[in-house]
C-alpha cells in the first residue's frame, strides 16, 4: 500500500534514527547550482547534489544499536552519514535545514506507527522518552553539524557532473 505520512515525511537523518540496521554509510555531496559561490538569496532552490552509499562493517556500529531502545542516540548519525559541501563562502544553515533537520515529534510519531503496524520488526521496541529528549525539537543535530565538511575546490564539481548528473540550464 501507500507509504504512510508518518514515514513519508521523515528526513534522511530521521530515517537513520529509527533504523534497526546500518548496512550502509550515506555520503551526501552538495553544491550550489552556480559554481561561482553561494547565493544566499536562492537558498534551497540553488542546491544540487548526490548521495552515495557504501557497504559498512555492521559490527562496527553494533554496540550503538544493541538493545531495543529507540530512537537511536543522535551520536550514531556521525557514524553512518557524512556531508560535504563544495562551495566558496559560508554555507547558509537554511540550506542544511530542509535536508538534515531532525524533528523530535516526527521521529516519535514514526516509531509509534512502526510499533503498531510492523510488529515483526518493531513490535518489541521500547520508545524512550530519555532518548527522544536527546533529539532537537526541530533543528540540525550537533552530531551532523560537527561532521559537515566544506571544500572550496570547485573543480570537483566538474568531476561530479561528468557522466551521471544531468546539467540543468538556467532559462
């Protein structure tokens, strides 16, 4: 059937916070559409990017995922995702916000839905108020902000675009 709103509205980090397993690492590469620099007036419409996934040694994060307490601690995000911006100038937080924000209520609602509707995998989870309190109300978790890298080597953009990223022409 259709994906319920409780799951459909989740951002990538929110999805990772409710995951039972982490077989892959997510690598986000983002850059402004105009390679010269960051146009703060354009905000999200001016972003493009790629997401790559790589196999992960599941045992490496097993200790953080042991037990049935949910959501996962926000520190796990630094182990299973990285973000690189390719741009000159300061990255506006508003660019990061839509893609990487975590909303405590959205994570809670998704876990409640999963515990009721996916008993095979989520029927025995314990939704922890203490763990939920570690999540921001509606912001980018520190564990993501601390892990964001920026390079001003715009030459990387040409490598990123070669072969598989369609070039959008401004009309």
